[in-house]
């Protein structure tokens, strides 16, 4: 296998539930929920909600934009890590479906995914065995 592989020892901590309000960016809101709860590292374990419009990075330099209103987030997986200085950084990936049947998937682009009505989240805290000192946020 080529590429970056890292194994990390640790354990599961708290589960934090959050509600994101309309017109808040999904990526920034996940970071804010974690900051408010004191979660330095964690994983998105559950979600339910829709976005006004959605924009995902396809991983090849292109973006898919699906216009709403009410673009459904069909699946969401993500990780939150403490970057240098203690600021949390979220990387969220998922699949989206628009009202016209257009679909897309990839990494949610910061600042381009505003919540439509509400968005509910379940975030599982990760307690690294090294006391929470993470090597940094994922790229």
C-alpha cells in the first residue's frame, strides 16, 4: 500500500449532539460544536439535515455544485482534529442529492454549504492515548 498510513491508540470519549441553525456553514458549524463542547478530536457518527445549496470537492480539482433549495445530505462522515494552536479543523465527506435528482459526493467545501432549516449531528469524541496531542489536522 502506498501513501500515508497512521495508526493511533486511544479510546472513545463523550458523544456530543448538536443542532446547526439555518444559514450556518456546515463545516464551520461542526468545528463550533466541537469547540463549545471542548472536543479536540472526534468523528461525525450521525447526521440528519439539508443544505440550501451544496458544494463538494471531488478530489480531482473539480467541484460539484448542487442547487436547492433543500439539498439533502444522504450520508456524512467526517473527522475533527485539533490543529496547532488548539483550533479544531473539520474534514467532512458525504453524498448530496438535489431536488432535481442531481447527485454528487466528495469533501464539503468550507463556506459553501449553508444549512437550509436545521442540521442535527452526533459527534464521537476521540481521546488519543498520547493525551490528546494530535500530529495536526488532516489535509
